[in-house]
């Protein structure tokens, strides 16, 4: 089994809603140990109040960014100050070489060059963001997780050709000479190479993901062992 990843998490709380905190941590806990957890924002901003409970529950360190404006009802400016502080802390973390993976939670495309720089240093960088995140921004990361409601996720799986391509690649890498792979081995391969789990797609297991893609994959059982292959070769 590969060594558990050490993960550093950086949350742009002015850009992502607090309601996604639980989902983010559930996904990351299946990937590794989140040893650094920092949340950024001007905490005078009333719009950030929902984050207070999440900071306590998940032991997240709040980083207060003073923008020079007192926020009230989401009025204010100085977003770049938050972005700059996040970028500085991430670069310090990168050069300290104390983690294996850096996670940026933001839909802000200004972080694209930073994600590319992290990848150039040989570290995995995972992004989390809402549907508003631009496609070119998403592609800057090793992998990018869309935060969405469960019912939205089900439809996204069926139409996600990038997911199908990744699953086919995983099957190719783990299958026997007959093209049949163990679902457990497929999941392990994806976790190691893409830092993704079934929860990244709103499912509890990769078996559930494959069951949502019946047109592309066929599932068989050997006792309690689930196996998978292409529906059409």
C-alpha cells in the first residue's frame, strides 16, 4: 500500500460557500492526511459567518485578511489581498517540502498559474470549485473536483466522457489478459495516479460509479469480488 499522502488545504472562503466543507473533507480523508488546514477571508464580512461553525468542526486555522474596508452585507473590496496571501502561503509550503499534495478550494481562475507552478515542481495539486469555475482553470490542476448537489452529480457522471476515459485507462493498466479488472484495483490505481475517489463523483464506491455507466462498462462478480470490463472493445 502506498504511503498516506500529507495534504495541505487552502480555502478561499470568499469564493466558495461553507455548505461544501463536509463534502470537501470527506473526499480528502479518503486520499490522505490533511495536516495543514487554512481558511482565508476578511472575517468582518457578514457573508462569511456560515464558515464559523466549519472552522471549529474541522479545526481549520482562520487567516484574517484586512482589506481596508469594513464589510457589511457583503459590501467591500480587496479580493486580491486574499489571493496574494493564499499564494504566498502555498509557495512557502511548497518550498518547505512538508506535504505531498496541495489542495486549493476556489473557483477563481486567478489561481491557475499557481496550480501550474505547483505541478511543475512535481507535486500533485487538487482543485475544488463550483460549476462556475472555467474549463481552462480546471485543467491547470492534477485533478479538479466539482462541488455540486447529489442529483446534479448523477447526471454529470452519465455525461462525463473525461471520467469514462480515466476509467478505461485504469482498466487498461490493471486488467488481466482478457481485459477484465478488479474494481478494487481500478480504484487504487485512480487514487494513486489521480488522487480521486468515488466520492469525487458523489458515490460511495467505484462499483456504484460503474453501475451509473452501464453503456460503457460491464460488471461481473466472482463471489463477492466485483470485476469490470468495457461493454464494447
